[in-house]
């Protein structure tokens, strides 16, 4: 464990004007959550990538992303007091630092009897319900909220959304998985109706589902423009521009944001505006949540002429084709979920045997990548534990330099800026040599 705090400014310099609009959006959304709480309107703790955004928007239930708030606290260098409080409550240091941050916040709120002073963006609004997700990503997506119930006595629901193993015959199992997901979503609607007093507007749900599907299309179109050379938009901007799509999707605001993003990226391409003046190397952020307290590492890469034109992490989910004749909005959501998470199964079964490796290979080819960087976050084991296996499989199919950076998502005690910079410097030399040898 490293104990030194970052030595310099930690936020990343943005390239796009639209990326600079995200922070005001976050502040505005946070203000709306506190307004809803003050009015006695329902507020839901929730997780991104859980397929219940359609339902929350249709029922006018405002969402509070606890993971997002933990990342904000890390970026603002104000997570330590909440992490320390969780530790004092008995939560081990190796547990997810997202979860430790919001659990510590909730514990401190209860101890003080009021909002912790100077909490970023006014703190977490008090929830009416907590919506956990048991969808094979990580246990804190439901165990974290169970822990928070010690401090916030509100009902909790766990939405079980499952996808099949990599070697499954998709056509044989899809009907079962879609039926299961549809019924899980229906139970969620019943839970929310019972505990919030809101009734589902099924016509509005269909409209929101349409809007989400259109948003995914324009969001993906904007990101595909990033294949251009020089790179018009870097990963550090994408770590901001992903926020409307992951946290506010289903709103007109999110759709309009990605339409604006598309137009700005296209304009930069038309005018040959790159992220940096002299682009020498193109890197792929191949996996791992970013160190929110050290986003300036992307700018450090750029100081050597290395740009990240694209990333796996927080990349928009693909727009998918839903079978004709499916009109039940819950079934549409279930089909969308199933197809998005099995999108590369059949291709992987014929090639690498690993859908994520297939995706990385596509990215390397489409975006002309020279090197792949993975981030190993010490307290995020579920998302990161398979990285070394992915790298080994990747190496079987392509000769490309890879780098594994080690730190965390929120807990900066696992980060050393000087050591990270040394690794980056050495990796740039490897990429340069490899690129010259290919020529």
C-alpha cells in the first residue's frame, strides 16, 4: 500500500466543450434530488447498468447514483473521511471503495443527525427506497445497500438480471432468460408502486424506452466518429461524457447531450482538430474502472504524444434489434438487456472464446491502437480479477504491448503518482520500439 497523496493537480484537462458541460449537469441533478427529498417525493438509491432506468423515468422517481457520488468524492479529494468512517464501523479496507464511501457517508449522517458538513454537491439525498442489482457484476451492488440499511431504514429491492455463460447456445436459451428478466422487472414495478405511491404509466414507459433506444443510437454514432486520425476526442473526456448516458438516460437532456457531442466531434474531424498537436501513439483503455483521484494520468500520456481515442470502460452499450411484435415495454427492456450482454457470444465461440477479448480486438483494429492499458483497482475485484486472463488470451491472437496500472477507484492510499509515471514512461518506450519494428 502506498500512503503518499498525488503530487500535483489530479483532474484531467478536457478537449471538448461539451465535456465541460457535464459537471454543471451533475450539480443540477444533485440539486433536484435534494428538492425531491424536501418535497417528500420518492428518491431511489440505484446502480448504473441495471436496466431499470426506463422504469424510474416513467414513474418520475429521481435516482441517486451512489457509485457516481463515491467517484465525485474521490475526484474532489473528499472521500477519506467517509472511507475512514466505514472502517471504524467494521468494513475492511479491501472491500469495494465505492461501497465503503457511501456506507461511510450514511453512517456519518446517522451519527451527526444531519448532512455531513461541506459534503460534495450537498451530499447524498436521503432515499425512499434502495434498488440493488444481483446481475453477476459484483456483490456490493446489493450487499452494499443491505449494509446501508443499518443507517437508512428504507425498503430495499434486488433486481435479479442474469445472462448465460460464454459457451451457451444463445438461440436455445434466449426465451428463458428474457422471460425471467421480464418477470423480475414486473416485480420491481410492483415494489415501487407499493413503496413510493406512484403508479406505472405504461404508455409513458413505452415512450421512455423509445427514447433510450434512440439515445443509444446517437451515443454510439458519436463514439464511432472517434476512429478518425488524429483523435478528435480522448478517454478522459469520455469519462465525463458517459455520465448522461449512464446516469440520466431516458431523459431528453441525455439525448440532446449526445446529439451535441456528435456534432462537436464531427466538427473537430472536419477541421482536423486532434486532442494534441503531435499524435504519435494511440492507446486503448482496455479495462478497469479509472482512478478518479488521478485522472490527470491521461494528460501525462499525452505529454509523450500518446492519446486514448477510445475505451472499453463506460463505453455505451450497443443498440440492438428487438424482435418484431414485442410491444410490452418490460419485455422490450428484457430483450435489450439480454442482447446487449450476449452481443459477441457467437463470434467469440468461433474465435477467442472470450467476448471481451473479441471486443478489444475489434477496438485495436478499428481505432488503429498501438498499446493497451488496463487498470487494476485494488478494491474492485469482481470487475478486475479476470484481467490477467484476458491479457493472456489477447496475446494469443495479437502482438501488441500491454500495461497494467495498479491503484484504486476511490481509495488513494493504493496510488503512487511517481511509480505510475515511471511505468508510463517505460511503456511508452516499449510502444515506440514495437511500432518501429512493425514498420
